[in-house]
């Protein structure tokens, strides 16, 4: 089949969103109402806009303070010890954990205490793996595993009782003029894989001592490899080049700490992110509080946005300097050196929109707000299926959320010894801001 391209890079994306913003919305008498939602249609694309007061207000939903279950490692017992968890999902009432370190897929019953099935071992035969990842597939009746070393997908029955192999050739890297470093399978929507490639792109950053990466997204048919280009966006940034080395040397001299501690990314920036849903997927560029929803054919269906970006203030920058100084805990006052260094980095005028996206089993989109401090609770703006931001929900600190159901959240945490645990937290959905 021949599927049309949607975006040919960042420029086309910006032109499209500018046209949608400019031609569709007309200020109304309720625009200043903090509880007002605007929703309109522009050339077949639905635009949903939410006032900041509603979007960033606390949603009366509650995530339990303590987990309802936690996997317990048992030394010397392979089924209980998690080494490198790369995927957590729910299949019926069972919790599925994909562990790349142990090269296995494990099925736990309700409560997470009884191991129902332990599949896989290292190898090339069917049912064996070398380097596996779980590919989220909200619409599929199978669990989808990708093995990058054996170059194949394994489709498992929901209880792990049977499987089917789908061999794959090497997928060419996407993105113009960049050296691709990482290829990621973000999800499966119908028969279409949601793909992302990340490559280094030093051009344009050398004069500020910062090198950046770029992220390209596309859809690719699982069986015949046909593609639909989605777009290419700026990725992460980090210190680089002779200018960056000079900055690092200045900071090292002012604080007397090893250079390795100086490899920090400029704050208040977040790369693009995407996540699969049932029959669609969502994508955010990262720079503004806006989410695009696409169909499995790559067609743009709707736009969800918060009315105004949050400005980065001088107090925000100072708070980052203070946090970084504490994180680098060293003898002497390093704040002046850090402050001088941060002052010479490209600090954006507004906070990033969203750092990460997930779509829960009920069709609600969870957009994690950016923050540089991993010890803080994570704050998510939650959008209803109509695209309206209903408010924020906090999840426990250091919980890497993998799956959100109707009344629970599944994720991975590490303790002080770096031992992994999979935890489930109860989720109580209260009222929403929608009238």
C-alpha cells in the first residue's frame, strides 16, 4: 500500500500548527473564564484548548501513598529477582514484566505475589531471546516483544501460552543529515509500528558550546515495511565543543570537582515524545503545552493544547542552580561558578510543555510536566478523551510509570542499592473539571 507522508520535517509542522492556530480561534466572551474550554473544528482537525487555571489545577484524583503490591526479589531465585526491567503491562488480571537482564517474560497473578509463568532464555530458537523489549500495543490481542539481536518480533498470547514470530530486516534510520544512534519501537497501532530514531546533530549549537540531538518519528507496517513520515524535532542537548570545554574548565577551577560531574544538559528543555493509543497515537514536540493526535494511517486528527506557556523566570533559573549545587555536594561554594555557567547556556523563554506522554486504558492522555529534579513527585496534566485538560495528578517520586489502568498505576522503582521493584498503586478517579 502507498501511504502519504504527513510532515516533511519541523518546518512543515510549524507551518501547519500556525495555520490551525491562526485561522480557527476567535476570541469569545468567556475566554477569560478560568473554567472555560474552547473546542472547534478546523479543516477536519479538532482543536481543544484549556485555560491554564484548569489545566494546572489539582484534579481530585488520588494515587495511593503506598503500593498495593510490589514484586519481591529473592536472591538466588531467578523468578523473583528483576535485573533490567524494560517493560511492564497488564494482561487481564495478570501483571507482565519483561526483564532484559534475565532475558525473560514473567506473568504474575493478582497481587503480584504468585508467578504464573516464566518464559524465555538466551538463544536464537523460537521462544528464546537475546535483547528484548516490550512494545506497547493497546489495540492488540497479543503481547508484542521486539528482539533487536535476533531481528524479530514475538507475538505472545495474553497468558503467554503461545507465540508467533515476525522476522524483520534492519530498519533504515530516519532523519536528514544526522548520525542515528538509537532506534526505538514506541508502540503498535493496528499493524503500524510507531518508530523513533535519535541522532546527533551538532550544527547550530557550536557557537554556544552545546551539541544537540534530533528525533525523527514515523509509522512502519509490521509486515511489509511501508512507511508514513511524521516529523523531525529537536532532541536533548548537552555541553560540547571547545567552547563547552572552556566553560567546563572554568567551572572545574571554581569548584575543584572532577570534569565528569560537569556533563549536564541545559535546563528547561525536553525532547519530543509520543505514545500509542487504541487506533491512534499522541505526540508532543516538547517545547510548548500542545499534543497532536494522529490516526494509524498518520492523518492528524486533533490538537490538545493549554492556552499559555509558562515563562521561565529568574527565580526558576536560581532554583535550578541551587538544586544542582546541592546535587554536586562538594567543599567550597560552587554556586557562583554554576550561576556563571548556566548564564552562558541557551535558556529558553518558556518551560517545556511535556516531558513524556502515556494513554491509559480509558482513553485519557497523561502528559508529564518537565522537571529537572528526579527526587520530586512527578506531575501529570490529564486530558480527557475529548482533548480537554482536566487538571494535574501526582505520582510517587522515582516511579517510572509504564502502564495506567482504570483504577491502578504500574511502574518501576529502584531502591538505594539499585535493586528494581515493580509496584502497583491504586488510582481513585474523582470528579473532573468538565461540567
